[in-house]
């Protein structure tokens, strides 16, 4: 996923945006991964308090009952791309201290719409859930699932390029 982040970074920087791409592997052990990544994000927010957007880049794992893997793709401009799912959360039930969740949801929907406008079929439905996943740290924090563990690196990187271009366009339109 670091390579996918490289591609998103490249596309945003080409559009003139400043980007911090942290390449720390926080999930060498899944337990505690979000606590470890929160420390990293908070370090950057302390140094750069103007950060508004944070993206946590992942790949999904969708396995069928028979053990086979789902490989969601879309054909964009004649090339296979890994379908992307945005995850955004809410303060409800056991999820507390997440007052800005509606801002994240608004950002998620805007990004979803922009990507679908540019690249029909690239996006899976937004997953809106009672979870935080460190999305409470900035007004526009999202988790992006770039395909699944069955997609190729090439498919995921291509999707990163498309997401980066669409995000840059969205930001330019709203500045």
C-alpha cells in the first residue's frame, strides 16, 4: 500500500498540493495498529497543525465461504483498476469523542461523487459505520480500501493514480 500512497502523493503534488506521505508500517501486528498510527498522525499534526486531510490507505480482504478471494475491478480507459471503498465512521453506540464525524462523511461523499463522475465504476459503496479508525483527528479523515488482497499491485497503483487525480480536482474546485 506504500506504493499506492506514492502514486496518490505524486498526483497531488503534480497538482500543486503539499503532501506528507508517511511510510511507517503500523500493522506488522494487527493488534494495536490504529493506536500506533495515531501516534504518527498526532506527531505530524503537532508539527503541521494546518493539516485538514488524512488518508489511511489499506486493501480489503473479501473471502468467499469456499476460501476463494474476491477481486473487485473496474475497467477504466481500457485498463483494469482495483475498485476502491471509502470507510467513514460515526459517533454512535460505543464510539465516543468523534464530534467531527459529519465533516468526514461530507468529505467522503464529495470524493465518492467526484471519482464516480471521472471514472464510472471505480468506487464501491461508501462504508459508513460505528467506528473511528483515527478518523477523528482531522475534519477530512478517511480510510481507503484500494481493492483487496486479490488485486494486483498494478491495479491498485492505477486506482491510486485515479483517486489522486480526482482528489486534486475536488480540492481545486473547493479552494
